[in-house]
C-alpha cells in the first residue's frame, strides 16, 4: 500500500508541475519572438505617426495670424451672455467643434466644405493653411481631434475606455493602460472589432508571435473595441465552480475510502 500511495503522490506532483509549466508558458507575451525576429518584423512593420480622421470624429480648428481681425471670419465661437438681451460675456468664448459627416467632410466658415477623412491632423492644418495663404498673411492653423478613444474589455485588470492622448495608440499600450491582462486572459486570442466604411471588421491577434507588429491592427483606431478572451481555467471557475468543487470533494472522499479499505485489508492479513 505504501508503494501505491508513493506512486500516486509522484504522479500528482508531476501533473501539478506540468500544469504549472503549461500555465506559465501560456501567460507569456511574444514567447516566440527572438533576436532574429527583428529583420522579418521590420520588413513588414509600418510605423504610424497619428490616427487618421474618420466620419463622426469631432475636431476643433483655430486660425490665427498677426492680424487677428483678418482671421476672425474663419473661426467659430460659442458666446455666453450673463442674461438674455445682455451684451456682457459671462465666460471667455470657446471655439465651436466641427463634426465630420458621413462623407468625411466638415463645413468651415468662408472656406466652405472640406474633405478631411483619411487625413491626420497635420495634413488638415496644411490644407487649410494653403487655402488661407491666398487671403491672409502668414496664417497659422491648429487642428485637434476631440477625445479619440478605444474600449478594452474582457480579462484585463481595469476594463474601460482608453483615450488616445498622443496621436496614436498601439494594442500593447491599450492593454497596459487597462492594467494588463489577468492570469485568465488568452494571450493568443485577442479580438479587435473595427468599423470600416460603415461595416464591422473583426480580427484575432496572437500576442505570442512577432506577426503582431505587421498587423494593421497593431495601431488601434478611434472607437476600436479590444476584447481579451478568457482561458479554460476562467471558464471552469466562473461557470462550473460548484460542479468542479463537488467533483473534487467526491474524488477526495472516494480516495479516503479506498485508502481506509486497503489499510483494513492489510491489517486483517497480518
């Protein structure tokens, strides 16, 4: 009986160690990336300076020059007064925002309709500046994209909305901002949904491989949704925890009974 118990103990120990090694392996990011991966990654990697403007985005545009009166007609202001009919301002005027329509256009004072879809901020600034130079001396244009964001859901420490604050956001940066994946998140199965030309696109990213960097989804776009899938352990613990505990308890009880019977038979033979 002692030999049998010893074999069972050794088997259980090996199983636990194997399970631990497998779990650790699955929790590692980019485990297949090596020093030699750089050449293949850089052959397909396209760095991106900023996100591009899409329909439904909201912009602020401020035009200035040495002659402020000359550029006043090109700026939209929202003015608040103390009381109805009063000519006294309550606060400093704020610039009104421009929403990009479904066709990718905005409507600016004097300049009219401008197509901005697919451009980055600097390109819009240069376009407007080029139009103004015909009418204003040394114009300056500042364009800002208001609150672009992505959503990160699933097996992360802090699910929620992540703002794109520096003009661009990578998938890894979004996961870091969400507190990184939990131990239950699948590193090889991250789902990203994106709206393109009025239709939804879906792709799954494997964070363990270097192909991540060549993916067009490495750089996220505004309104992307990142979903980290749960692994098998989370699925079991969340949906079948009662059944799992019951099974473990039953097996433990059965093992106790078997050991007791074997011990009794052994003592009887003596």
